[in-house]
């Protein structure tokens, strides 16, 4: 399997090199040169497989030539062996044909664990084989950071620096990051927003001279391994609901477009998917594109669903690449226009074709709280604000009641007590057993100005397990 850049000017790489590269040298994102495709019979034969075995079958083509089957199977078994629910991603029914896919039974109670528990193990495997040491710099709007630290904390050959927007993540989210202590773990609170953090990560990849020869690795969803791992649970959910003999629709809370892009890929790999709904909050750049062909940057707002407080959707470039017939020069032009002018539209026929699969909705804080309260009153199920946005979007945008609708349950509600409280549910939120002492744990975090050079100087000074690079 070879991987190419969405901007067409970077060399094609194998999986191992893509894992360590993150962003392509031309500023683009890596995608498979050719996507594997499974027959309906092949997909049907996977019904009833344990999650790690299904994951092996779905992801195996992406790592062929880089990781032997036996080693990859072992990595996957260890990855999903740390989840607290035997089904790994259980489905919970809300009504007759509406389901929540619970993706929060990993160590940090968020869907990011599916990819980042795997990514940490893949990095360990590859770096040990190569005898290399790397620096990870990641930006988080809430959940990626703790999942990345949890997934990579035991990696012997990794120093990890996670940037989060100061005072713009929930307390539980922050403490899940800052209370994991280690010489190779560094939390940085940036006096800015998530887009500022994400831009620093991208600029650091573009010029890595501050690392003095050490390689930089991405844990954000620009890293292909993140997307690859998320494809699996679309197959998992479909198989639970009669797929592939019947089609399924998905509503996906998304800000950076990675999770829903994985669903798009699952469909292109042969899984019958009728509809993909982009569910987002007040920071609605994706909704404005899907509903009106306007991809325009606006002011970023803090909301009750902070993991989606994003105005520059990194993974959207991967969809644009397909929309434009995989023309790298066209994507480079669009991204230049976006950077210089703050927005763009695409040709009408390309947008119309994309809308055959995608719908979207932007949900504000008041509607989010109303949905949390409504679902709790109807079913006794308590949703986190991101999942509630997914439910609201599913109910507003659904094309057919005959087709099962699956909402991706992206996080445990205990991570967002403010939203639950504002919804007026009145249910006491209890942390799972492994986090009961979270609020008593020591925290370690450095607050830095919204300044790229200051951040890069900090990384250079504290890399290599606390020794200057």
C-alpha cells in the first residue's frame, strides 16, 4: 500500500513512513493511492467476529508490506484489550430505529481512544524496529490530548507535547491530560483558541529545524493511522444491524472532519451507507459548506461542546481531494485561497454530487441542552453534549425512517458536567472506577503565550525526557 499527498507534490510513502510523517512535505495530507474494496459476501462473513479481529480484516490492506500479520494481530488485541466493555463499541437503542454507538469505553472515555491506543502501539513497534526517537506535538480541543498521552505514555522512544487552548476545555478533559505525569509528557496551555494550537502544529511540521534533527510525529487526525482505525467501527455498527444486507445511516458529531471522513471511506470500501450527517455546533464552517457551498472562516466561539470548537477543519482537505478527482494542484490552489482570503466555494456540480451522501446541521447550546433533557426524559440515557448534537442532527436531517440511524456517541457525559447541569437533568455524574481520584491528582501544565517561537523553544528545551534536544 502506497500513500500520496492531497497536494500532489510530495513523494509517495509506505505505511510505516506515513505513520511517522504526519503532514506531507508539500503541506498536504496523506491518503491511500488506491482504496481497498470488499465484496458484500466478504463483509457478511465478518459478522460475529470480536472487535480486534474485525479491525484486523478492515485495516490489514493499509499496513500490508510494513507490519507482518501476526504482529499486527497482536497489536490490535492489546489495543482493544484495555477497553472496559466487552463489546468495545456497544450499540444502545434510543427508539425503534435509532441507535447510539457508544465509543467512550476506552481509558479516557472518548472515541479518540480507538485510534490513539492503536497509534501509541504502532509507534512503539516501528520506532523500536528502526532504533529511532521522535517528538510528538499535538493540538487538542479536549479529547485528543488525553487519549494521545494515555496511548503514548509508555512509549520508550517518544516525547509528547500536547497544546490545548487555555481555559477552553472542560475540567475533566484538562485533568485527564495534566495529571498523567512523566518525564516524556508535557502539557502546554496556549493563551488562544484551538485553531491557534492547530496552526502551531502545522507550522512546526513545515519547519522542523527547532528540533535539531529529531523527527516530528503527528497525533492529530492529520495522521493517517487515526483515520484508518476509525473506519472499523462503521463496519462494526453495520454488522450489528443487519449489514451489509441492509444500508445504514450515520450522524457524526464532528469538528475536524476526521471521524465522518472515516465513514465516507467505509462506504467507498464497500459498506452500504445511505447517508452521512455532519453534526456540528455554533462553529459551523462544515455545515455552511454542506448546506450552501461556502467554506469560509469566521470567528471561533466557545461552546458547551468544546471538542468541536474548531473553525479550520483539517481533514476536510481529504474529501476535497476526492471531490476534485484527486487533483493535487487544484487542492493546493483551494488551500492557498483559503489561507489568503479566508474562504472558497467549489464548482456547483462537485458540490451537488457530494450532497447526494452528506447532510448537515449546526446546533447551538440551547438546542444541545434541550436534546440532552429530551433524550433523558424519554429513555433514561444521559448524553454528552457532542452526542446530543448528533441526535438532534439525525432527527432533523434523516432521509428515511426505514433505514437504521446510528449516532456516534463520542464521549462519556461525565466529561461535560456543565452541559448536563444546564440541561436540568439532575442526575449525579460519577467518574468510572479508574478515574475516581481524578480531582485529587497532581497536575502538571505550562501556560504559554500564543506565540509559535515560544512553544518551539519550550519543546527544544524539554525534549529527550527533560534534556534539551
